[in-house]
């Protein structure tokens, strides 16, 4: 089943690539199929279009949304000489680039190959019950035959007595309960998981979650919200915070940049009154400018303020540096005379991230964070989440390699992610956990899907795994315990003590052992996150005593008849 899901994920990955490309041939620009693009072709990309292949920009500027592959929510500014990746989306501005990688050499194609490799490297898990049954059944047949031979030929018992003993051994040793041990617990466990918003794709992920010793979280969209938000507004000089955000919003509401969207959203939530801006101009790689109430204003990075507005930024460097050290993107607001304020935007951490990380660490798991973002931003987010192990500046195609490195130390590793760039790592990990807010590819490559997008459910999934696996082991114990207890009685070894078990009562005893296994599994329905299921914990001991007494009761009834 997991193999089918990963194959489906690969198909969706391939489907992300655009079907056509606009290339320059001679003095004209023509649309051709992507597979006809050659290395060295000049490709033209317009606003809102997908980039067809990998290459290097030769003309123009823009911001490119690379979240599908890198997982990073803030689009990257692209200028002449910068690399672009196939299947990513051009947000605004037109540009031309020279194709450097096509076909199977593109980053997207490489990620597909990595998923296929990870899929092929996984060995199928053999069910423990099947291994026991394979040895148990022939042993029982041999024991039943020996029972007949010893009683009839060695001890001189009657044919009826020897046949009864032979039949009782076969009946009492029926491995029905052993066959029910695993599927019943998995059925109840996965059903309980679904009720709690956790989709577990069968027994393999359940067993894997129980053995995990290290868990790796993707940063963007998993530990963080995945969308930029306004985090700080700083007034400079006579301008207060409300004036700064009002002017910034008046400019940015005309922009299509994702950072502009964050500012506009913040102003709407805070009911900030804005004004109309005229002569608006977006300057790629710098910021925006426009006229508000007859005055010229600028909002952007240092280059915009220094090179275009002609102002000095030394007086605000310390404040800007402090915000940037926290991993935030800082925009400077200025008039033609002075700097008025700062607006900081960042991808903020989810409310449940730190709580989940702390709980996992208390359970003895080693927690890691992996991201393609820079070291400074990564360390900032990791500190907020309480994570000590940080893997930063990791390219999409290298995430699976980082998982391999951890696995090479001999530990079982889980990967939690939500983006297409996480799919190879999800497939490579011993357990892939995909967030429900993520892409279809990530969810299908993961063995467990957290539907509610609540990180605490990662902990719940692991807890449920432990309880379900405990039930499976208890069920197998019950099945073997009744067989081990019942075979000597059925073989009439204890006949001298007046303990005998007739075939019909042996069959009833075996039926009751199957009932005990099913009943024990059903106690999993009482599972609740972060709460002890006392009834489930006590049930195995109570049933062991009860069914032992029933065995000996049947033996007494057999003697009486």
C-alpha cells in the first residue's frame, strides 16, 4: 500500500512541471514543449507563470515563489546572474534566463529520483505473528501425533482415550487467536487515530513510530506557520507606530509582493485607516515608492533608502540589525527628508511547537530541525521551539541525505514535513509524518498524516503507536499463553491429578481465547491523548486470571463427564 502511495506521489511531482516553455529562437519568441528545451536556450517568463526548467537569469528582475521546492514561504528576489528552478512560480516582473539543466537533470527530476531510491531501499516488515505461526503449526502437529503414539503404543491407553487426547491437542492449539492478535489491534488503533485527526496508513507506520529514537522537523509550515506576518513596528523620530503602519500599508496595498500582503493583512486586522497612494512604483530588489497626500514616501531595504531616497541609515542600523538577528525581514519607511520607521516581517512559530518539542524530548527522543533557510534564521526559530540540533541551509535534494546520515548511526528516524521538498526525506525516513496543511505529495509520501495540522498530534501518534504495539504483544501473549497452558492439559499429562480436557470443551476454550484477544484490542477505544488508559492497562491481568480459571473449570467439567 505504501509503495502505491509513493508511486502516486511521484506522479503528482511530475505533474508540477509546466508543459510548455516560451523560448527565443532567432528573432522570434515561440512556445514549445518543455521536453524540447535545450541547454543554452533563452527562456522568457512572464508574471504568474511557472519556470519550465533550471537556469540562470540573463535579463530582468523578479521575485520567485520557490516554496513548492524549498519550503520557504517568502519569495526570493532574483536578479541577473541568479539561479532559477523549474516548476517554481514567477510572482511579478518578466525576465529571461539561460537554460542550464533540462529533462532528468532538473532539480524537480532529481527529487523524483530520490523518492524512487528511498522507496526501493526499504525492506518489507515481516509480521511477528506470521513468523510464530510458521513454526508453531508444525510443532503442534508433531505434539498431537506424539500424544497419540505415547498414549496408545507406549502407555497402553485405549484407542478412544488416545484419539480424544490427539484431537484435543489439535483443537486447543488452533492458532486463531494468534492470527487475530495483530489485525484487531491495528484496526482499533488506526480507527482511534482517525477519530483524533491522525491518519495512520496501516501496521508498518504504527510499528515504526514505536521504534523511533530521533525525530526531524521541517521548519517552514511545520514548526512555523508558513506565512509571513508583521512582528514589529518601530517608529523613528516623531512618527508613531500607527502612522508608520498606515503609511506602509497605503504604499503596499498596491503591490503584489507577499511581504506587502502581510502588511496589508495586519492593517486590516488592526483596522488601520489608510490613504490612497499615487505615482506608485515597485522597484525590484529595492522596494516601493509613491506619493501620499502630496508627499513622497519610500518603503524597502537599505539600498532603496540610501541609493534612491538619498538618506543615511546609520542612526537606525542598531535597531535594524537587532531585528535581522532575530531572523526577520526589515523594511524601512522614509520620506524625502528622513527615516520614519521600521516594519519587520517574519514567518512566526506555531503556538504548539515548543510544547510538542519539550514533550518529545521528555519521552527520550532526539529532536532535530531541518531547513533550507540561513543559519541565523534557523537558529532563531530553533531557539524559540527549544530545539538544540539544527540542520540549516540544506538544499531540497540533500534533505534525504541528512536523514540517511542519522540512520547510519543505527537509530530509527522520523521525519515531519509538509512541502514537496520534504517528500524525499519523508520517504527515506523510517517513519514519514506529513502535516495536513501541506501538499498532496507530502501527505501521500508520509506513513502518518496529521489531519488537523496540530503539532501535538505528532506526540499523540507516537503515544497511540506505543499503546497499539503493547496491545499486539499482549494479544500474542494471550494466544501463546492459552496454547502453552492448554496443550499439556489437552494431551492429558495431568490426568493423574484429575485434570482432563475433552475436545468439545477444548474448542470452546480456544474460542474464548479469541474472544479475549478481540476484547483486549477493543480496550484501545478508551485511548485519549496524554491520558492514562487505566482500564486498558488493567484488562490484560484481569483477563489472564479469568481465562485461566475458565480453563481449569472446563478441565473439571471434562472429568465429570
